[in-house]
């Protein structure tokens, strides 16, 4: 049995000035993306609806409403020393204004996207899943990667 896991541990928060009024975005990582134990030679998928998906929560606390630009820097591989495994995030990233499984907006994780009308002190959520496929010659171990989530005030 082989264990492959993606740990989300890097988050970048940008605080920008707009029209001389300071806007602060507060972001919190709620959950890491984890594939758990994966057998050698098999694939594993974690959708954005899965409890093992990465989950982020953010809000802003200074203006009545703002627009934000969200971008993700995603790894192409998970690594364990010199060993690596491909990872794909297509079709597994969504956001919503409420922490529920319905009514989510799906986005292309490889392109920046805008969330309009982010109201003061109202939480917004971003979920990130992925898919991996291991080969039969991969070494067992813990495989990790870094995801960088950037939020810019427009």
C-alpha cells in the first residue's frame, strides 16, 4: 500500500490600496487537500465536494463592497524526494458565498477569476480538489506539493 498526500501549506494574502482607502482581505485555510492512502498503480480523485478537498474561507472588513481577483499557483507534480507523481486540478475547483454543497460556481483553476460584490464581513469559500494517477514503478511514501492562493483587491 502506498500513501500519497497533498498538503496545502502556503497561502499568500495581498493587501492593496485602492483609491487611498485601505482594504484588507482575511483568509483562512480550513482544510488541506488529502488523497489519503493510494495503492501503487491506481488513481485517486478528490472532488471539491469531498471532505478531503482543500477548503479556504475569506472575507474583507473595510469597505461595503469590493471586487477581488483570485489566482492559484498549482503544482504539476507531487514529490517525495526525487520521486514524483502527476496531479491535475481540472473540474475540481469551486467557490460560493455560503458553506454548502449546492450553488457553487466552478472555475478554471489555471486561470485567474473575479468574485464581484464581496461584502464587508461576509464569508466566501473556495474548495480545491484534484486527481492523481500513480504508476506501478513509483516508490511508496508521502508525496506533497505547494498551492499558493492569491487574492487581490481590484
